[in-house]
C-alpha cells in the first residue's frame, strides 16, 4: 500500500484538520469534536438548516458541500463508517436557526439508524428535523426504496440548499429535495478496487481486463462483472439503464454529471461525457448544465458514475442559484 499519510489511525482527524485550516473562512467545528463540521457563519438565523453525513473516503461528499447556498453542517465518520448519533446531534444543535433542520443523506443502514436517533434526540430539544433519504443508484436493487444513495445527492444538496437560501419553509425545502431526487438517477462502473488506510489492502479484486457495472462506492457488488468495454460502450450502458426509469425526450432539459470515483483522469471522464451528450441531444434533450469531475469518490477507486437530472423551470432555477463551498462554487 502506498499512501501519503502518517499513522493510519489518524487519517480522518488529520484530513479534517487540514481541510479546516485550508478553508477557515468557510468551515469550523461544532463544539470540540473534529468530526462535526459546520459553516463558519452557522447558525444562519431565520433559515432552514440542511445537514448531511456519512463515512470519510468520498470527498467532496459529504463535507465538501457545506457552505453558502448548499449545506449548513455535516457529521463525518471514519472511512466508510457512519458518524455517531451524538455527532449528528451536535451538528444539528449548532446549525439550527429557528426554522427546523432537514437531513439529506444516503440510504445506508448505519447512517439511517444513527441519523434517526439524532433526529429523535433533537426533537426532545424542540428542534424539528425532517429526513430525506437519497436512493439514486438505479441498478442497486429492484426495489427503489432499498437502493443506495450515490452522486445524485449533490443535486439534492444544491436544489434544497437554494430553496433554503431563498427563505423557503421546512415544508418547501423538504418538498424540493424530494422532487429533485424523484427526477434523477445514477449508475456507475468500477475498474479497480480501493484501499481503506487502516485495513491496508484492497476491498475487493478486479482483473486487469475486467470492470464491474453498477458497483457501489464502498465496493458493493454491481450487476455484472465483465470484460472491460470502450468508453462509448460504458457510457451507452449507463445511460440506457438510467433512461429505463427516467423518461427523457425531445424538448426536455437535463443536467448531466459524469463523476470520477477517485483515480480516473478528467480526460477519460470527458470522453464519457461526449458520448452521453451526443446520445441525449440526438433525441432532442437539451443539456442545461454539465458537471464533469470528482463529486463523490471512493478513495482511489478507478471508474465513474453517470447521473442524469431531468429539469423543469423550478428545478433549473434552483440548480442555477449561486453557491459557494470548498468544493463547489457557482455564481
């Protein structure tokens, strides 16, 4: 294992320390726990607060989207591990500005258990909390309610954050988050495994000429392991799976995200985007915005995911709303 680190046990705490030292004007700790990150100006009084959380190893998800126009706070767990209920509660207390708190996070068992517990404890302190689970990984389960949350959550952060920034109520912000997620789907492909620092070995194995379609961002099994295909074939497969559930045709608008999983060069991501763009525009779909880069990673895993977000006037305006975080700036 070759990694630039000190003691693997300190990987997360040292990463968080460096990140906050690099962005002191945007981020700070909630209390004394380094795993509890909030906006530097939190709480923003009179605004619905948005919080997320999850395991480390996925930057920019989760804490990279804490900032103006997006999230107000984030609880950070160890690599691929859920933060505790107490950490999420500490974030909730720190960001509450009097209009309630919306939790938006991926549909993973440990996160659901701890976030639900945090919401109950917050309720005992008269802080109203709502929860929206992200389940955008289109091939991870035939039952949509059991699917994983992956890169599509960034669009939910963006639209819900914009609505909150505009003064929306808790009901309105929750409704926008749900509407965004109902109109997007994601699929990914992995080419290599990743290494958790404290484990020191790959989380799974893939042959040099193999890829896994539909693999999750923690190394969860995909739908098929098969010989490596061309970029155009991979793009076509992912888009076909997404369009099997997301109806897009002539006159529709969409935002497209081609997301690198940690070790894929941007050049390769743009080759994938090129094919997705051509397939959609050939059917009369207008690309409103394109996002190509690393938005939700899995340590040093090679591969990518594709998210397609179908837009109406409301969602397009919210997506266009300004935002400024350490990893996402839109003017």
